[in-house]
C-alpha cells in the first residue's frame, strides 16, 4: 500500500483554497472548485460501478475536464489511463483492447460533491501509453509512490512556487505535459493556464496576457516562436524560465532563446518510463553545450558497455538509470524491465565530468518528431497492410524544424501503380498525425544483411545522397 498521490494535491488545495488553480477559455477554477469537481466526478464513477483498483481511460483534450477526471479517478483509488484524443479510431481501439478499462471518459459535465479520498492505494496510479518499439501499444505502469517522487522532483527542478503562472500547451496525456505543466505546478500551488494547442501568435499573446512566468515546450515550439513575425514585439517580461523536453533541444537554440529573451531554456532528458531523471536545475546556472544535465537528486545514472560500467571507448556505453519514479512494468507484459533496479534506456551516453551526461546515439529505434516519439515498427505495420505494398522500412530523417521527420522506403508489389500520395493518405487515415510518413520513396528493393535484416543505415545514406529518389507526395 502506498499513500495516494492526490492526497498531496489536496493538502495544497487546503493551503490555497481560493487561489486560481486552472484557467481555461471557458472557466477559471480555484483550488477549492477543482477538487470539488474532482470529488463530484469520483462520486459519479462510483455510482456507475467503478471502484478502487479499476482502470479508467481518459480521452480528453487540454481542458479543465482532463484535470478533474484524473484527480477524480485517484480520489476513488482507481488507476488513470490518459490517452491522446489525437489517436485515430484504430489506434485508440488497440490501446483500449490492451488495457481493457472498466470505464472510458470522453466527456465530462461539471458536477461538484463530497468524497472521502482513498488515503492508501495498492493499485497502480497511472498507466502511461506510448507506441511500443515492437509496434504494439505498451502501457507503462506506475505506483503512487513513483508519481509522488516524480512530481516533487519536477517542482524542485523548475523551482515552482505559488507565485508562478504556468502556460500549458503540451499534450496532457503525455508524460512531459502531464507532470511538467500540470501536476507539478498544482502540487506547488501555482496557477496553470491551459491552452488547447500550440500556435506562435496565440501563445505569445497568452504569455503577455496572463503574465506567465514558466513556459514548457519542445524544441520545435521554441524555434517557431523565435521565427514568428510577432516575436520581436512580444512582451515576455514576466517569464523567468522556459523548459524543454520530449526531444533534444540544440544548444544553439537554447543560446539564441536566452540572447533574445534574457532567460534560460532548462534542458533535460526523459521518457515515458522514467519521467525526467536527468536535467539542469533552475537553481543552478552551469549550462554546458554538449550535455543534457545531471541526474536529479535521488536519481542515479551510469553508462554500461559490454556488461561493465563505463568500459566503452571514451567511457561511452548504454545509459542506465535508477530512479524511484521508474515504471513497475508494462501492462499485460510479465517481462522484467529493471535490472537490479536499473532501467536500460537504449540510448548511448558518456559522462563529461562532474556527473554531466552527454547523449551520443541510440541503441533502439525511435524517431523523435517535434517532441513526439514515433516507433518505426508501428508505421511499418500499417504500410505492410496496404494492398499494393510488398515491403516497407521507416526511418527518421533530419528536419530543421521538427528535429526528425518520418520517411518510408516502399517496395510495391508487381503490377501495382499506387502513387506516393495514396500511400501517405492510407497511413494518415490510420495513424495519429504526428506518426504518418511525410516522405515516401519507392525503391526496387530494400538493402538487407545476411540474416535478412533491413539495413536502415544504408537507407539513411541513400537519403542523404539523394539516391533512390523515387516519388514523394
């Protein structure tokens, strides 16, 4: 049994009952009102037969209803499963089939009430989904103790206070948005301004209108803000700190942001399974161009090569992390995920002195497109289902704005005459908009090694050289 994470949020609400907690276009909720609505939702779930230990899927946009649903589920002692409303029906159904929820929330009406929160919980607090590296949806299971450590860590990392105003434009069902821009600020008693999405002009207006002090985004967002025609005249005088995550933030971008705004972008490293175990801290000014930061307090990091810590060339190896915020395991998967408490990240790294970590490459396939993780196997499975496709391989190619873009090399079946645009449309209809390939190149065959494995390095070299140009939508 662990103490219910929502009890910590309730303590904050008792300290600041009449302080605005959430600001939306259609409502402003104080801490008292937020928890009253969450209690009312817990009551409704109970009336519908949902109880402690049950799983509740939440498919809601960036809105106060999302926060109310999550808190209400935890007050009940149930497990929250936040899912992106951007998922296509087939993708959503795949996740729902995997987690088999006892209830699914896609709409929530205002309702207040009283509820006795379950103080201790044996059931998981959260199942966070991302597309698995095998193409199958994978739900990372977290305890209430993991959430408590993670969100306290986030709040300390950003030095959040009750005086802060946080602009939340990140998708809340994803780890970075959920913890960095919602739960950690609410834990600290800050005000959270919820935005339904990102566009430079409205964000710049919101930063000024709400006197925002803390802004979290992915590298693409910062790039687009700096390039916006409105940026030179924007009022950012209230902002004390920006925070990047979900995808690498180049040092050049962070330096330009600081030069033009006067404040930092706090860089770091995280993933669905671990929250943000490595980061710079708001209280420290020791930024380094080559590093993503250091292990935050309470977290350990090491690099392992050939089974030995730090034994690779220049001390490089796979990054292993031990943190109280690590997942317990994957839903519907009994495979062990920790080795003596250490999580193997699949990223290559080395230490560059005083514990600073430098990422040097990847062991596992993952495309980071504008802050979203895209696993090639999932896209390849959709391409393989196209009636005119014989084979397909998906890679991430460089993109100046997004970091990486999804590209597919496709071998058509004999006599097939499908155009690249048709293949792209087929994928777009079946994948979330951040996943489907924007580049389709038809090739006569895929390069393969002796075992038949596709040599994706060769495909990337072909891309860079312009060979096998084929057709694109």
